[in-house]
């Protein structure tokens, strides 16, 4: 088997603020192979966002390390794209200008870059909104814009923290389908946090389960549903069994969680 694209090795993290100490993550190890789609589920406070920030080099772990393409991650990497839960759009920039922002940090965008950005907006059904400001977009459109911005960088790895959590069920389903299409067409490697076990089963090749406080990895569960995925597969007995297995893993850390 090929080496993983991303490897977390015994990653632990403790936040220290004045005299308050929070143990957020304890000894988390796993690998993500190129073109895998991995979802992370876990109770609130189990360290999911902390883990994502560490994987992307935005936060240094208290112990352990992260390897990306065999090198230790210590700072943000241009080959790792982010989509956060809040859309992070600049309100004074148009959709097109927001999409071009990460590129501007590297160079002055030329006509070719603008054309590529417009094509990416069109792919996400946002071509008519290139000149619109974030306040003029719906929640779903703003999330599609954030996704467009992350994908324009053509990141080897896309890290997402509950990207569609605030959206209505239908918009969320549509964006999930879009994400699966991108995953398939580009062989895009994705690691995505979600609160929804059903969403994780629908999207992922593997579901990682974080549980407890500090969060520990309590499950690494392969999803062997065929691709392309269809929503009706969630009604299959196999999906029901996965759902129960994930819930059982979540429950193993719940006792510790209750003490907080
Ligand atoms: N910047 C910070 N400073 C201090 N403590 C923090 C900080 N960020 C997170 N924590 C604490 O670390 C723990 C894990 O937080 P984290 O945000 O990683 O959890 P999460 O699994 O993403 O939760 P949620 O599902 O609610 O988003 C929590 O107890 C939280 O209070
Ligand atoms: Mg979080």
C-alpha cells in the first residue's frame, strides 16, 4: 500500500490560558491516503476543530506530530485548503475578489487567473454572482463560494470543519452531491468534520470517531457502500449497521464527557 498523504502520530493538545488548563486531544494517530474521503464525527468538545487546525499547521500540537507528504507540518501549507464553519468571506470584496484572495497572497492575479476563477464560479453555479458581495448571497451560496475559493488553489488535501452545518437539509444534500462529484472528478483527498452520522456515511470511505474529553480516537470505521453514492443507500441495512457501530464508539467516551 502507498504511504499516506497525511499522517497524524500520537497527536495530543492541551490549551493553557492563565490558570485554566483544557486537555483537548490525547494520542490521536491515523493516516489518510491520497484520494480518500475521510469524515470525522464526535461529540461537541471532543477536539475535532483542534485536530483540524493541527492537521493544517494552524496550531502546533502539545505532543506528537503531523506528516504531510512525508514532511512534518509546522506551518500552513499552500497544498492544504480549508473550509471553516463560518464562511470567512470578506464583506467588502465581491464573490470573484473573494475567490482570488488566496492567490493574491502569492502574486498579482493576471487575466488567466481571473478566467480560471470565473470558470470555477461557473462550475459551482455562481457565474451570475461574480460581482455580488457576500451580504447579497444566501447561506448556501456563501458556502459554495468558500468551497470554490478553497478548490481554486487545487489543494492536494481539503480540510473542512462542518462546512454545511448551518444550511437547510435540501441545500446540504445538494452540496454533498457536488462535493462527491469533485472528489470523483479530481481525485480530491478530503477530511471533513461533521455532526451528522448520516452525512458521514453518505460521503466517506472511512469514518473516524473522536470521543471523550480529552478526545481520543475511538473508531476508524470503513464505509463499504458502493460509489457513486445515492441517498437511498442510507436506507440499506448496511448503512443502519454502520450507524449503530458509530454510535457505539461515540458512547464509549461519553462517561468521561459527562464529568465536564
Ligand atoms: N482557543 C482555545 N482556548 C482554550 N480552550 C479551547 C480553545 N479552543 C478549544 N478549546 C477547548 O478544547 C476542547 C475541544 O474543543 P474543540 O473546539 O476542538 O471541540 P469540537 O469537537 O470541535 O467541538 P464542536 O463540535 O462543539 O465544534 C473544548 O473543551 C474547548 O473548550
Ligand atoms: Mg468544532
